[in-house]
C-alpha cells in the first residue's frame, strides 16, 4: 500500500470536515490546476482555537493531512497553532511518500492563512506570522524537506 | 470482502487454460529452441506452431510475425527500426498526441537522433482527423504511427482509412494494437497495416511477451542485437512458455471474439449509463460508439482521481485514473488534456475497464459504491461547496 494505516484512517474517516458559519478566520491554499485545494475555518475565543473545520479537494494524502492538522490544533492557542510544521503533520500520519510531502506543506499553509485572516480582521499581530506573505505561492510540489 | 477487478486495460488475469498449456514448457519441454538436440527441436517446433497460430488471427503469414518482450518493445522496434533504416527516404514521422508512452517516449528519443515528429491533435472524442493527417505528410515522411484503440479513453481510430492515406503517399503505417488485439477483429491486409504491436498480457495471456507484425519487404533495423533468433531480427533465447501462453490466449480470444465483444459491450453500457444516470456533474470521455468494448472513462467534477481510487479500493473495487496524483507527475494524463479537458476536470477521471470475468452484479455494486463515494468526496470538496451555494 502506498500509504500508512494512519493516512488511510484519516482519509477514510476524516476528522473535522465541514465549515464553520461565521468563522473567525478562513484560509484557502492550493489551486485546481494542480489538483489540490485546502480550506480551513477557525473559531477563536480569547487566544484559543475552540473549533476548526476543513474542506479539501485533493488526493488521499491531502485529505488526511488536512484532517490531522485540524486535530493537532484543536483547542490550542494561536501561538501554539502557528508553531505547527508540516513535519509534525507527516509524523502524525506515520510518514508520507516523498511525492506527497507537499500535501503536508499545504496543510500548514492553509492553517497559517486562516490565522492570518483572523489576525487581519481583528488587527492583531502574532509573532508566528512575521514575514508571512498571503500571496506567496504555497504550492511547491518539489518540497521534500523531510528527514529520514 | 468481495474483490471486483475493473482494470482489464492495465492487465488481465491469465486464463486457466493458458496456464495449463504453458506449464509443461517450464519443466518438461525446456530446451533452447536454437539447440540441435531433441529438447531444442521440440521447443523450436512449438515456437513455430505458436507463431503460425497468432499470425492466422490477424490474417498474416507466419514469417511476418516476430516475438518481442512485450508491447513497449514492439513499439520501440517499429519506430526506431523503421526510421533508422529509411534515413535515405526521409526523416519525418507522424503520430498523435494520445499515443501510449511506448510510442511518445520513443518519438522523443528519435527527435534527439535528429528525426522530426508531428504530433497530431485529436478532437473532443479522441479521434484523429484524416484531413489533418494527410496534410501533415511531406516528401520526408517515412512512417505514420497511430494507435488502434486508446488505452485510457477507449477511442478506436479509423485504422483502415489511415492506412489507405499512408499508402496513397507511399508512407508506411504502424499501429499500436495492444488494446485492440483480442477485442476487435484485425486483418492486417484488409486494414492496410504495415506494422502492428501486440501484447500477451492484455488478452488473458502472460506478461513479458508480445510481438510485432512486419509486412514482408519492409526495411527495418534491429534494436536488440545478439543471436540469430527470430530470423536474425530479434536476439535473445525465446521465451517458450510465454510464447505458448500468448498463442493459446490469442487463439482463444479469436475463437470467442464475437461473444466476448457482445458481453463486454452490454456490461460497459450498463456500467456507463448506470453511473451517468445516478451521478450528476460527470462527463463520459471518449467516442460514444467507436470505442473499446470494455472501456468506461468518466470525469467527476469537484473531486480528485486518486481519492476516488483509494475509496473504491476500500470497497474492493479496482480501477485507474488519469489524475496527476496517480501518475507521479504534476499534470493529469496527456490523453485527457489532448481531448481538451481542463486540468481540474482531468484530475477527477476514472477508468473502469471490463473483461471476461466481470459480472452484472459487479457492475451494479460498482454503480452503487461509486455513487456513495463521489457524494462523500464532494461534500468534502471546497469546489462543490461553491456549486451548492450558487445553486447551479
């Protein structure tokens, strides 16, 4: 099998699928041409992410990465969520094939985009968003910064 | 769990009768067909009998059929062999944009050798235009290579007419018939075919064996050099078990062709119509009538093909897709792009190919499962979201 059991579990039974009405932040990355788009919604109370949902168009690992990323940040503070890396997403999934590493990057970036949206709407600044460029092309299929 | 194999265009199971025919050639009649002793001569005899059997199925004489290590080798040999042997005549080759990689990558290699290649467009149903084909012929054109049936979308080309145009201009015609052989009746003489690639494992025979039909009198170079096998044209000790199995499969396919076609077409149409009836935002790819009897290719909007395949696999259904994620490249299938599908639609493609062991229950179960899976993935997709909200 191409994927780990953990990836298949998150793909077949994704956690936190859907959307949040009146979300405090929404982030969308990827593009249809490349075949993957991730959208993450967050609900924030104080500095805590109290709810998170996602919708993803993409392959099995894109859906699994979205699912795991939402699980990892549920209930976390904004600063904790901003510290999430694609490496953590991969580890949590028990590994991804090298050609699928970009799916974990998309998950990290979708989350950052959602928090950026929240920060912008509320005129807030977060250390983890310093140097963050929402218009940057997050969609780098060649990213293979995985250490074996 | 029930396992439903709907990927016969990728490969077929080897039929029991074929395996039984092959078995003695591993352990009892194992001689090298080039050897002078009895073991060798027995192998030689069955080799020539197999060649004759296969040649008869395409209305060719045995001395025009050469065994190869498979369809890709046959494609490589036809193109490289003919172009290199006919440099004096010209350096131009015409093919189409929807060929198998066995042809397309061989063309790329030939371009590096200095040959010029024209890649013809196809229409939305995957058909090559005969007018465009004829217009592409120059005084440098040596060979036209157009596939008989496309492996992804199943479209069948007007092979006989293509051959006629080629011959009118003194150009040779090769066809990759790997998907067609055993699924449509082929007569190389009647269809104006000069060279034709075929393969064993697509017709319920073994893998690693194929062949190239080369009409008598055609100048062609060898690509596999070595011993004097295959009348000095293709070196290497003959794969006798493979050849025997290929011949058995070819004869069985030929004898059963009409019933096979009838059954496949019935199930294909039931599957395709069933899916199109219950799943909206879907596009049936390929030609409506001129197509492989077992090929169904459909794009489902708003979802991605690999996710579809994994979900089907979880239900025991085996299919394939032209999405980028299944090809390991960034682009979806070159065939789907060539028929004009935008990237996002091509990413959601599914090929289900039916074969001799497919049942009506398999088809019904697949339609039901697919309906569920597509709905589940769409509800997860931000693209479908937009559609729901806009109420399109």
